[in-house]
C-alpha cells in the first residue's frame, strides 16, 4: 500500500494558472516541498483548472493522508480536518473530514472508486442534523460530475423535516441544479439553480410552489454586496389563517461577508403587502438554536394602511408615519425581545420573552400616547374618543390563552380621567376570534362632552329631537354569550370626570370579574347626577341576569335630560331595585324581568304646570267660561312644588306595575296607576290629581303614554266633563 501526505487548500481562482504538482512520495516520514512540474497531459496539469495546490505539512501513517486547516483566515468553513485513505495510487479513495461551518460542527464522508475516465463518486455531509448526499460519476477527462443531490433537514419550525432532491451537473467552471423538488409538511416546491464562477461569479435560483403560493428568486453577481432576493406570495393566509389576504412581496439584498460570522445584514429591504408598503433594515444572526440575535427597524409612511390590511380600521384619509424597532437575543425557547413603536410624540414599548418553539410569550408593555386622536383613532383604536393613553402592564400569551395584568392604565377622554388595574385572561377560541384589544375597557361607553352647558327649554327640545323615534321595540336577535365561558377577567376600573353629556357621571369605581363563565360587576360605585349608585350586576353565559342597586341623592333634572330629553322635574331621587331575568336577546331578558323597584323623589318641583293657580281659579269660578279657562291658567307656566313623588313598583314578566305610588304636594295629592310594558316598549300610566282645598273637585287627570323612547304627557278631562 502506498501513502502520501499533503495539505491542499483551495485558493481564489486565477484563470490560466498551471497548478503546482505534488509528486507521489513513497517515504513515510517528513514533509516534502514539491519542486517539479508534472509531465504534459498528467491529470494535475490540466489548463484552466483554477486551483492552486500547496504543501504545508506531510503526515503519512498506515496509508492515510492527514490534512488540517486552523482557520486563521475568516472563511465560511473553518477548522477543516481531513483524512484520506487509499488502497493504491489508482484508488479507491475514501475521505473522512470534520469541519466547522457557520459556528457549528459538521462531517464529510466521500468515496471515489478509481481514477478511471468515468468513476462513481459518493459524498455525504452532515451539519446541525441536516444531511446532504451527492452521488454520480466523475469524468476525469472532461473534468465533469454528473449525478444527483439529496438533502434531508433536521426538523424545522412549522415545516418539520424538509427533503429536497435535484439533478446535479458540475465542472470546474459552473454547477447546474435541475429538476429541484422540495417537500415539507407545508407542501411541495420545484425549481432550478445555476452557479458559475468562471469567468466571473454569477448565481441564479428560482423556486415556485412554496407554501402560501410563494415564489423565490435569487440572483448574485461578482463584485456586488450579495445575492438579491425577491420573495412573492399570493396567499400568506394559506400559511396561517389569521393572516390577512393580499399579495406579499419582499425585495432585498443579503451582503455575503457577514455570513462568515453567521450574521445577515438587511439594508433597505422593501416590503409590499396589498396596499401597505414599508422598508426593513437591520441585521440578524443565527448560530444555533441557543444563539439567535436580531436588530431590525421597520419604517412605514402609512401605518394606517397596515391597520386596514389587518381589518383594524376602514380609515382611508389619514396617513400615519411610524417606525418599529425589534431587538432579540438568546435561545429560541427563551428569546429576550424589545419592541418599540414610535410616531411623533407617541410611543409603545414591549419588553419580554418570546418562545418560538412553543409559541409561549410574556411581555412588559408600556405606552405613552399623548395624541391618541391622531395616532389611535385612524387605526381603529379608542372609538374616536380617546385623547391620551398611558399604560403599564404585563402580558403572557400561549396558543390557548392570553393573560394581562395591568399595574397602571390611564385614559384621557375630554374631561375624563380613567384608571384601570386588572388581571385579564382570554382563552382563545372561535367565539373570541373577533375580540380586539379594546376588551380591556369592556362595559364602558363614552360620549364626547357637549359643547354647551345650556339646560334651557331650547336645549331640552333639541335633545328631545335627537331621540330615535323608530326605537319602539326591543331586539329579538339572539346574543352569543358563549364567549363568556372562555373569558377570564379580573378588572378594577377607577374613573373620574367622565364626559357623559347631561348625566354628569363624575366618577366610577367597579370590579369586573368574568371567571366561571359569568360577568360580575361588584361592587359598583358611581358618582352620577350629584348622587351615588351602588350595588352589583351579574350575567352568565346561559343568559341569567340579576341586579341589586341602590340610588342615593341623584338629581332628577340631569337624569331626565339624559334618558328622556326633558327637564320638567327637579328634585332628589332615592331608591333601590332588585331584578332577575333570563334570555339570549334583549326582548327575552325584558320578557322575563322580575323583581321590585322603590323610588322616591323628595323636595321636588314640576315645572310647566301650576296646581296652586288652578286651585285659586276654582275659588273664583262663577260660570262655564271660567271653568273652560281653568286649564289654560294651570298650563300657562309656573310650577308645582311637592314633598314626595314615588313609591313601590312590582315587576313581573317585564311589566312594571305601580303599587301605592303617590304624589304629596302642598296643594294636591295623586296616585299613579297603569303599567309600563317593557317587552312591548310602551307606557300606559295615568294619575288623578286631587286638590287639597277642593275635596269635592273631581280632579285633573294626567296621562303618561306612548313608546318609552318618546313618552307623551297629556291632561285628561273625562272626570270634569262627566
């Protein structure tokens, strides 16, 4: 058996160079430096091979040639150690090598049957669990390899194991891959590739049929920064159903030099998705699953277009320039992440941990948005009423649920100052797929403050005209309450100076709890209409509703303005209510409403009706003409003070029936009869006013009738006419 030992290092190709020839050595000892050229026609003397061969060391032992490269120069493959074993100078040859590529170790095994004109060759490369196999025939005379290439990757996120195969033809100038076929858990792709290094480097590759109807095109020329990549997809929604529709395109160049350090730089990558455009710059590196780093900046001239893409808004007019930076580092199962979004004076930050392998993430979230009207409203956030927002919260997300703990949250809306603290858990399911981030202010509806504090008759009339006359019935549409089963929220709300038009809701304190498939608002404490409302409200996923509330010191005028558009009655409202109902629609809930209601208006005044004037007119009544003018006197202005108005109401099946509901005034008394039918959204009430100074007077009837959204008051003279 013959043995030789050389160190062979590939150099940059120099066209037309003749390689230095290393003669066979029969010695088994020290290194030798080659000094002679081969005879013309020998294999190593072929013109234009583009290789230099140097001998640095010679190690011969038991028919093996050893090669070592310490990797002193930066290059893609470092620390290459190879052992070549041959049975004779004519072969067969076997090669065992180890190397370090991109920071990870790999192994190469190769075999060459002989140095005949057309000899079988087999090469195996393993690296990071990926396996590359090439086999075919090497034509020594033509210096050409023809065969096939097979690749099997280690399991990859979302793709599992990827396999690829292709026909491979290569010579000393170029290599061609044809009939490329790639298979993964997401589907199959086909393509071709060509790499040419003589006379200059040129690379092209095309793949189509990738997941999401995606195509990939790669081109690279010598003396450029790196390969130019164009990635297009007709439907990323095929990859992930939650992604929006629309064609996607990414156009960027990857510099080659940083690749030697497992680092990729992105300079001005252009991304187009539907009508949304942006640029992406920065870098990322991936040495192995335990060492990933990125520093990326996403710039867009119109964040609103991205919000439209994800169906967050329909806004077309306002464009919001924004910049988003993402920094990550660490292993993929615990990736430290910093995210910052800025637009003018507005900023949103998130610091935490991403787990790419299990899709489990946790973050600390901060927001400082002093200009919410211009920044959030066009994005479909805040309902157009938020002026400013600050937020400190912690969030954890898994494929099954999202949990948010807010240590601080404040919203500014007109005169409002709202503070929230919460523990919020959402179990993600089909019933919750349309819930967005506004869930943290569930149960609160804000109206912008009125431009004027005018409470005159004109203002009351204007408000009355805004009442929806068509709202004369309750909806029978079923409400899907099954989402409550997957909603787990513990939320504390503290709000001050809430704008609510004439209702004057100055403060609100409530604890919201949805654990166990229910919504419980308890305790509720609200400062409204210069008084207080206290109590609790409950609703579960089966449609069971209950409420216990007490009313203390509420002023009637702002209440009537808010709910009826009128301000005829002033006074202080006291009372309590206890209600239960069951149903999946507003109509069903109203139809099953049972309970009781106690209301008292103390030290009040009815404006626009003067009972004392009627009483005086009766004293001077002498003829029919005076009798007919009686009501003109009473309704021509003035007011009627009263000590007490109210009493007990029984509620059964949505029908509210007065039970000893009376009026006690200095000049008159009355009792209310009739009913309010909530399912029919209608009132049919009447009262008979008795004058204290005229016990024989039959009384004056007042009718309260009509749809609850447009109640009318009228004077009934039937008793007088009889």
